[in-house]
C-alpha cells in the first residue's frame, strides 16, 4: 500500500471502507506531513486537534456504516472560507484576528459529508494576485524546483496555499476560489487538477468576497476523479446566496466513463498569443492529438473578443472589489486604528490593514466607478463582457468543449515579476474569459518543461455541463499519465 499521504481521495475512500486504515490514522499522517511542509508557508492556521476530533467522529460513522461521500478525507481550506470558531483572515492584516461565528455553505457541505479539516491555507490577500506573494502572512513557496536551480518558485495564485498543500502531499484535496483563474492557474503551476465550476453551482455564502459576479468556489485535487467526488459534495442550491442556481447536482464521478468518442472539441485561434513559449504550443498540440486518438472531432473556432478579456476583467473585478471592501472600515469588526476623526480613523485603518496590491485595485475600482468615468470604463467593460459571453455561446453551437493552454508559462521565481503588475496580470490571460462568461473550466497537469516544471491544459465546458467537462478531462489526464512529483516529495 502506498503512503497514506500519497493516496488519492478515491483510493483513501476505498481504503477506509475496506478497514485497511482508520480515519484517525489518515488524519495523523497528514498532520505530520503538514508539519513537515511548514517552510512552504502554505497554511495560515493549522487545526490539528480539530482534524483528529473530526477523524474520530468519522471512524464512528464508518463503524456504523453511515459514511458520507468524503468520510474521513483530510482537506485543506483556503482562508477565504469562513469557518465557525476558526480564524479566517483572507490573508489580510485587516482581518488578522477575525473569528467568524458561522460556517460557509461550501465548508458546511463538506463537513456534512464527513470531510476532515487540516487547516486554513495561505492565499494572495483578498484573493488578489496570481502568485501568492501578496499575503500579509508572507509568500507561499512551491514544492517544485527547476532542475539545477534551487531558487524558490511561486505556486500560482490566489489559491497558492491550497495548491502547494495538495502538491506537497500534505492534504488529499483542497478548496479554493476562482475569480480570474485562481484555482486553475495554481493548479497548472503546481502539477495538480484545479476546477472552476459554473458560476452559481457552488454557494458563495460565507466566502470573503473579492468580485461578486466572478468569484466561484471549486476543488483542487490530484486527479480528475477526485475533483468530481469533491464537487458533488461542495455543490448545491443555497437560499442564502442569491446567485446560487436551483439545479440538481449530478453524480459527477459516474460521468467519468472514459468514452468521449464523437465529442466535438474547439481550438480557439485567439489563444495563440504573441511570444507564447514553444513548450506551451507543443503541449497544446499534444493535447489535440490525445483527443483525436480518443475519437474526438477537432474543430477550429474563433472567440474574437478574447483580446479584450484581460482589460475588461481588470475594470470589472477592481470595481466590484472597491465596493465589497468598503465594509472594512474599522467600525464593526477587524483591525481598527484610532484617528483624530471618523474619516481619519477610516484612512488609518484601511492604510494599515490593506496591502499594496489591494490598495491598487481598490483605487482602480473607485476610479472607474466615479462620476465621469463610469460610462467610459465600467459600462464599456460590461458591454465587452457580454460580447465575450456571446462568443462562447456561438462556439458551443458547434462544439462540446474547448481545449486551450492553462497558463502562458510555468512557475516563476518568487519576486521575479513583483515590480511589474502588468506582467503579473498576464498570467491569467487564458483563464479570465471563463470567469467573465460564468462557464466551468478545469486545468489538468499534462507535461513538464525541459527544466522539470509542470504545465497544464485547460478544458472549458458549457454552463452547468460539468459532466462532459470532467469526462473529457479524465481522458486527457489518462493520456498525459502525469506522474511527476516535486523533489521534496519524491526525495
């Protein structure tokens, strides 16, 4: 039997059912692994005692044959999800000591199905970033290294702590949030599966908001099958979230038949961007070949407004962020820095509580929503967003899924792009259109660069057709047969 920390969720579930090990033994192994990866700074808050208590409860339910879908499975939780009685910081000083008296809907769904919480993972502050370097608690370090180069690399962001924990074998799975690629991009850079469900599939209630029309919780796992298992437990209609869609949740795992013959796969010409590394293009062509071999019909398509997606996103997202973050004023909860007047207190609290990237986005958002600029920027961006969604709608009259690269390159060194916000924003060039359109997308680890770093392929599906998306991703995953491990894991 492999090490307990090297199992998949499906494998651990089978082992627990067969009494090969207990939920407590599984939790203990992951608590130890979590301690060993502390140098990566993947967790803000560890909950070892709570994990062991939850594991004991899982063992009791397993003994009574009352197991949930995730009974005894140790998971890492992005520190953007409110957890009852457990500190939730959004990786910001302004919420550094916030302990919510309530549970987010997604985490409550996971606990209802027997999952075990290992702790709260680090992230870019308020999920604003693509590298996990903007956290008030310090950057997260990837478990991966380039061959012959020991420089510390980013795990991707904003869900970098979740990605690092899963890649480093300290959690069987994790949850993140995806606003512009914040699950899929770190998944691709860290060599794991990252899935953004359709907007409205998973409740946003109890998730610290960044951009409300874009944010969507999703699973981060080692396999597509594990993502299907987790998504079934996470998803569902929530009356507390007005954007939650009242649709039944399918058995996503049952959709993984391995048969995608006749599936029409779109290849968008606009995703061949200037300066794209040859390794990314080669991997994309390999992905096309794998899908052809599986019996798919490959079709060239056009998504003509793709080139406007990134600028539209960086108007819409900061605008919504400036509105959402207005609640952090030092009055009701979180950090408070006293001032000579109410306005002075607001200014000092927000100045001390928000990091540079959050301040930058709040200022941009406030500007584009201000009188005289609202029509010129925000309204125009919303119109562009509608055109991007129409492009996808038109494409899905011809194809069932769309195949693209997940990222424009592999992980980069910590600090490498911090002085160039535009270069940092370009990391999301392939993922942002999916959020603007509310569609489901998944990144699958599919290869390595010449210097040994993971690269991923992205599949994009129709709204609320996660079954087809997962089925196609499962076939790509099996064809890629990605087995590489970070050096710190492989030994």
